[in-house]
């Protein structure tokens, strides 16, 4: 099972998630949606 934390939209949220040890992150801060 993998844990994916969604909704990372700010640098602060990103830092907290990394400090908590969340291995997979998703959100606008990481990459904004784009066409394939």
C-alpha cells in the first residue's frame, strides 16, 4: 500500500509533508495540470 498526500499547494505544505515522511505528494505546488 502507498500513501499519497494530495492537495499540496504551498511551499509550507510541501515542507510539512516531507518532514512527516510522506513518500508521495500531489498538488499544484508540485505540478500544475497540463494537456497531454
